[in-house]
C-alpha cells in the first residue's frame, strides 16, 4: 500500500489557535523540501500554506516516514517562542510504535547518539512503556510464530532518528523502518500484509501556549495503515 493516502485531500487539522495549528501528517509526507529526497513533489509546509491561505512555519520536525502530530506557527514570533520551548525541553512528546518481539513492561533507554553530519556524540534518553503484546501464527526464521509489541515512547531529547535508533539498539526495531529496522521483518510484512509503512506515530504533544499561557495538549488518532496493522496483530484498534 502507498505510504501516503489521499495526498490531494486537505491535511487533517487537530488543533488551531490564532498563532498555531497542528496537523496529522501522513506517513511518507516530507515536512519541507530536502536535497536528500529529490523524488518528493508534495510537502507539508506548502500543502498547509495553500490550505490555510497564509504562510506557516514548522516549529519542529518529523521524519518523512513518521505520521502524526506536526505543529506549525502562523507568525515568526510564535515560531521563535515554540522552537525555544522545544529546545528547552518544555514540550512533552508521546509516540506509538509497533516493534519486533516482546518488549519489557517499562524501560529507559539512555544511549548517546552520534549526529550523522557533525559526528558529535549527544546524550539521548527515551522512556518506553509496553501497551500490548501479540503472538501470531506467522512463521519467521526458525520460529513457528511471530511476536510483536505496541509501545508508547516518550523522548526527552530530540536527536535525529532517536526513537528508531534507540529501538534498534535494544533489538526491538520498528516494523517498516529502513535502514535502522529489520529487513527480513520488513520483507515479511510487505509479502504477507502488503504493508511498507513505518509503524511510528507521533501521538501527542503537550506544551504551554506562549500567548495564552494555557497548558495545551494535542492528540492525533493513528492513521489507516497503522490502524490496519493494529487490527491484524492485536485484534483491534488502540484507543489513543
């Protein structure tokens, strides 16, 4: 199945105030133009700009393959204020992921990551909580069945590909992740379920609105492919 669904339709708006708007970004949609993805012809920034009829500023980033909450400012002042809040750790982030194997009930991953461009090693911390586990009658390698976990992830740092690298580090890679995931599992999902989406979803953002000082919480429902795999693996949808 295609990673991006209904690409020509309006982007789903989850939250909007005078200065901020949050969308549920489809998996496979780039936030903005990038020389590393010259094949892309659709970008969240341009699509939301055209949809709202005004300039927008993305105050943080999501990987192209990740779906879920993406927050935009509607003014330069708000953009600066929200970027500062992200940099200072004032924004709480929650993600959902479907990973290989049975993860522990709870785990803290404290594993420094090297920046791919600068080579600088940066501290990185992610809290992992297992929401559901499943064992399905699908042979894999020497095993007669396959095991998977639905996990909630809370990163307290924002390193490039942090969640993807951290889960690969603990040997529970995200299904559909390339290059940090398991190629054999990715092939299995493509062949068995016609699924090639990375199963990582930005579920929730909580922050203090810089203008109103109100505590603001935005939640995004999982998208079609993620919901489909929840049904196949866990027998139903996960309530966000």
